[in-house]
C-alpha cells in the first residue's frame, strides 16, 4: 500500500512539473499520457491546469494569425545561399537554448506566469495608490472648506451676540419698512443695530419677510448716508416663505445713515442700484 501511494505521489509531482508544457502543447506522447492519467488521480492538478490554460490563451493564442503570401517560401529559398559553418573544437561548442525552448520548458512556463502575475499585481496596486491619493486630495479640500465655514459661522455668532447685547438698550435702534403694494401679505423688513462700537465696528441685522422668490436675479441691500451717497451691504435670496436675515458690520455707526432699501439686481449684484425697488424707507 505504501509503495502504491509513493508511486502515485511521484507521478503527481512529475505531472505537475509538465503542466506548463502540456498547456502549451509541447509534451510528447509519453508525457501527454502521464499528465492525462495524473489528472484523474491527483487532486488539484485540474485547477492548476486551468490556470495554465487561461494564461496560455492570453499570452499566445490571442495574437491574430496572418497567413504569409504563397511566394514567400520560394523567395526565401531563392535568396538563401549555403554558408559553411566555421569549424569549432569540441570544447568550443556551447549549447544555448532558444527563447521558445525556454518558454516551453516547465521552468520557463512557470517564470512566464510569474511575470504576468507581477504585471497584474503592480497594475492593481498602482491603481489603488492613485485612488488613495485622489481621496486624500478631496479630504484635504473638504477640511479647508469646513474650516472656512467654521470661521464664517464664528464671526456671525460673535456679531449676533454683540447685536443682541445692544438691542433693547439705549445703545441700539430699530427701523421698519413696508412695501407700498396693495396686496395681501406685503413685503416687510426690519433693520436693528447697535451704536456701540466694538473694535471700531458697528453691527446690524436686516430681516425681511413675504418677499417673492426670484429666478436668475438676486436681492441687494443698500444703505443711504445723509449726503445721499449709497453703499452696498450685499446680495441675498429668500426661502420659499420669502424670508431672509443678514447680519453685517460696518466701520461707521449704523444710526448715522438716512435710509435703507432693497433692489432686484443681476446675479452677483451691482456697484449701484439698477433694478426695481422691492422695499425701503427712512432710518
């Protein structure tokens, strides 16, 4: 029994060494018979043979075959001239296997498979590395964007706290505006500010309600000084209920302005009022 097991193991090992050549069709009749007999008795050889055959198809048989012209053989024979090989000493004769012999040998076939596997592996890791780099760039962009939003929110919160601390005291003021249109729920606005400077800045809050939503245009808030010069506070849009709130700071007292107004302007705003007046009034 032990002799039979050892014999079968030896046959499996011999067949395994010939699988690469067998997949390429480079085995003789005896080797072919040995491999085909071992495929029935040796577990795992069929799966390994399938791997060899798939790589063989990719490396050899997928290349398109082109038939040579009929005159090629005759032209080669006509131009060939016999050349006497130089005489060599027996000790000078060196046997060098051709690339085809190396490829068809078990060692050469295994090396070719290893090279193909190396190329596939390197391509996969290169792709994975590029994907990770792109994800890192996107994460860095998101972090910078979040930092900018956090700074903006912190500034708005500080302005709101300064405004709320001043509203309702003698240091602040309010002004209300309404549209002259005779419609239900006309647009309304309120401007609240503080005249107490914090680090040479004055803060105010402008809120509106019942303004219609716009398409391809924006609202722009303006303040008018006592000498009728106008400054832009910025553009804004309203939600579905026509509401919006703007908190802003200036380097001059809000209570020193004569009036405020809202106009309809192109996207991005205008340096001076150009559109229809949505609402406004005196401060």
